[in-house]
C-alpha cells in the first residue's frame, strides 16, 4: 500500500465534519491533517501501512 492509500484509509476513521453544541458543522481537523500528510510518521497512518503490508 502506498502512503496516499494509507492516508485515505486512516482518514476514514474520522468524520468529515463535527457538529458543535449549537448545531454548526466544522471540518475535522484530524482528518484534514491526515490527508495533508502532516501525520505520515504518526501511528494513525503507519497502522494502515502495516495492516495492508501484512507486517508488524
């Protein structure tokens, strides 16, 4: 699995938008960070790389 696919898979774990107590929707910061590549070295993205490669 390449890094772009791992980012997409990791981003699926997070909602696109979060709703606050007043009912307003806001983009998920975590999802944006994952898709931008900011968390490529973090366990969130690496976990998906390892799962798809079958390694540890």
